[in-house]
């Protein structure tokens, strides 16, 4: 099924239908507790860093949720480092909805959101490298993104035992058809 964004001029809501017929859109403030609940298990297991409800509320326009009716079943966010680079993070899918491609659809929707902001590259630090590689991300070294290291990696409690893989997605291609070189 082809996925195409529909963006409202008034509220700039990203709205998509996924192949499992769920809606992907920007969240409402009333859905913040549902977002937090989605990745609570992974936070407790030490697989994801916690996010505060206040932080999510302040940055709702950088988040996307997947909904099944009025139930939030997936989420993802973007963190903007500068005009050229952002990061996909806080990807979570309800355990009952996994295995249907929703994680990939959320990441692709986040890439579209990054594109709409004029960003040239989208970074991901993840343990699910295969998911990202299947949709066009390429492995890289996190050290190539000092803005990420300075802001997030240095204070991270997992910095000395990090097992995440850095991947990059180039939104802008050079004249020869390859990734644009910085």
C-alpha cells in the first residue's frame, strides 16, 4: 500500500494510514500518558531511556503516534540538533501490535516529518539496526555526530556499556546520486 502524508495547514498534523490500517499522526496532549506507557516496560528493562511527560508535552510537534481508534499503539519522536541533522528516538510499539511493520511505518513517518523540516540527515542509535537498514538507513559511527555525543551520550547512564548501533539516513543526494557529503 502506498503511504502519502496529508498535512493540515492549520495544525500541521501528520496523518497517515499504515498497511495495518492504523493512523499515524501528531499526538494530542491528552495522549502523553499513553505514550509513556508504551515504553515503560523497555525503560524498566534498561533498554530505553526514560522521557518525562512534561518534556513530551513541550515537544508534541516532534512526536508521532500510531493509533487504533482512540488507542495509542506506537510512538516515535525526532530530536533536532541543527538545520542539517535530527535523530529518530523513543520508537515504541505496543507488544500486541509488533511484527506487523508498524515500527518501520513510524520510522518512515518520522523521516517524512524530518524532510518537511528541511533536514538533510536523520540519525538513529538503536539495537534494532536491521529494522532501520531495511528502510534505507546505513551504519555509521556515532563519533561522526559530535552534536549527538555532546548533547546525549556524554551524560547517558549507559555510555560505558552502550550496545546501540549508529545509523544514518540521507535525505539529500549529491549530483552523482550518492549521499551528500558534508
